[in-house]
C-alpha cells in the first residue's frame, strides 16, 4: 500500500497528491489529510490499475449499470489516467475553466470517466465560479473533447463514486435525455447532438465505495500471491475509510 504523508506548509495549501505513476515527486507538492478524496482516489485506484480489470473494473461497471453486458471489453487492457484536464467548449452560457476529471479509463471503444466523492458533495450550479453543475459540465466537456465524429463515436460512460447510501438526484435528472440535451453547448456545425445526448443519458452510473469494497471481498479465489496481497490491503484500507463516514454504513 502506498502511503502519502501530510505536509503542514502554508505554501502547499490547496495542492493535491501526486498521481500514483508520478516520478517527479519533488515537483509535485502534496498536502493531504484523513478526509482527502484525492488521497483516497490515488491510493485505491493507484493499486487497482495494476490488477486485471476482470477483478474490479468489470464488476464495477456491472454494479453501476445493472443489467448491461460488458463482455465486448472483457480481457482487454485498460489505460488509466488520473486528473485529466478537459477544456470547456467555447461559447458556454457561463465562462467556465478547464474541468479536471478524477479518473479516465480507456478500454476498447469505451471511455469511462469516474468522479470520486468522499465526505463531499457534487458542485452545484454556480459553485466557486464554476458555472454549471459538475455533472453537466463533465458530460459536455467529454462530448466536446472526446467525440470527433458522431458517426463513429466512442461509448462514453460517466460513473459517480460516492460514500452515500442514496443516489444524488442530479444523476437522475440527466438520465432524462431532454434535460441533458438542453445543457450541452451546441457550437459545432454538423454535429449530431441528439445522438450524443441520448448516448450520454443512458451511460450515467452510480456506485459507492462500499460497493467497491464488496467487489474486492468477493474477488476471484484464484488470484496470484501478489494480487491477493494488494486486494487484502485495499480491503483493509477501504474498511478504515468507510468507518470515518458517520453512520452511513453501520
């Protein structure tokens, strides 16, 4: 298990931990604490990325999108990036800065975006000058940056990973195709916004950290010694982190 330590320096305030694959540690200031969702994201997915996707990613997708078939990508290698930046489409109704999505997974023709929340909520409309609410912003930047041709577009999934027992109503709102379509920035000529908004609306999923913990607990029994040790460490770590969520999982 990789461990990050808190640097109590006023000059590091607001910084996040280095991505797990960062080699230039001295140029990546870290400030973390027990409630840091960036630290949780880095520690958990920094280890999961080295495991076979069949152990965790396939079950996570099936949990987020119950009843869906993901057999087309089973056995494929997954590329995982942390905190990838996506520029906002020009001409948004409010001036918005670059969006940074916690985890971006490319596997086959699928692009899976995961936003992780721990002891925090989704950013609402107008939060800290961000403009639109967090979900429609992420869906919009995904469409703008990742879809070049709507005749052959990737299958984009957005998963919200939370520490709550109930699904945030924002997700339910944007599963309504009309609500989602109304929030997209329509500045590209000959772009089939109707087609992409329907794809995005059906691909909004939700899972909890407790779901991920259960997936790891019910992993395959034929793991290698090293994989099994990694999973055991993650189980212990997630159990500890969920114990800090007041009353949610008691």
